[in-house]
């Protein structure tokens, strides 16, 4: 009958229950929730064994071949990579070792000056490694600071929890150091098969990778100013020579970029 109302005793229609996911999806979700994330040390190690390892391996492969061409032993090449662990300082040391009658102390001083850029890099990364960590653990990470681990850490560490930062960096840095050692030994063995033009090209693989990382961050004001300042100060490296030129160019370019950034920030 038109206009008739349903009887009060008639139960109201219940909404249909949402369909349950299949059993295999439920089991996969429970398994995913139960599996803990991988340790940060292992995560850093795995991330280092990709493009960073290829770039570092190519550069240190060329260095090992250059050491062999200079008539120096594989032990000299491995000691240089393991102890100096900075391509600019290693090349300065190799050049000094190849000179007749070269003294050890001036060569070590020149290599140290060429790698002096690691001091401000260590200062920049130290707060990111976790100020609450014991001092000895943070000091253990400093010998493994190089261009590639440092650049990767400056991009990656701010997004990690404080407790995971130091283990991640140690995993990445130790893997990078092992790749450098292995590539140095392989380059020394494969020196006869690596012509001089190829060695020269391979030496620029790691700096090129670092330049690509900087190019990806050019939108950040601090990075943009550092790149411009370094490019403007680069002629100093050619004028003063490889030992002190890199140090002077980095000091002048970095100081100028920092001063300009401070002034720009105050005006804003």
C-alpha cells in the first residue's frame, strides 16, 4: 500500500561488511610487520656497494696502475691507500716518491696539506654522527672520512634516527675503504693492460661522481654558494701547484662562500 511505513518490528538493513583480504595477503602483512628493519650498519654497507663503489673502484684502480708504472711495490700502493685514503694526497705522495733523492718528510707534509680538506669535512659531519654517542666511537669513524662517504653521509644521515647514524656511516665507510684497497691491488696487477689515457680518465671517475652529487643539490643555497666559490678559486690550484694549491683554493673559495651566505642570510 502506497505510503505504508515498515513495521517497527522489521529489523533495519545492516551495511555490508567490507570484503576481507585474501589469506595470503593477511599472512604477508603479518610477516612484514614481524620482520625488523635491517641493521643500519648493513644498510650502509649495501648502499656503498653500488654506484659509489664503482666510482671509487675506478679511481683507485687507476692509482694502483700508476704506482706500478712508477716502479713501486704493491705494498707501497696498499699502504698509501690504507693510510692516506685521499686521492689528492696519494698522487702528491706518488709524485714525490718518483723523484730521485726525494726525502720522506717533505713528501708526507705535502700529502697532508693536499688532504687538509678533510679537517673541515670532519667538523661538518661530526654533529650528524650523534653527539650522545661515546667519543671513542665517533673518533673511530674519522679515519674513514673521504669524499664519497662524506658526500653520501651528508645527504643520508639527516633522515636517519640518531642511534642509526654512526652505524650506518661505519658500514658505508668501511665498505668504501675495502673497495679502495681491493681496487688498488687490482690496478697494480692489471697495470700492463691499462694504457695511460685510460688511467687518466679513470682517475676522474670519483670526482665526477662527487660533482654529480653536488649538482643534484644545487637547489640548496649552501651547496650553490660552495660550488660557485670553489669554481672561482680553482685557478689558485694551478698557480700554486698540487701540494698547496688545493688547500688554498678550498680555503679561499669556502671562506668566500660562507661569508657571502652569512651576508645574504642577514639581508633576508
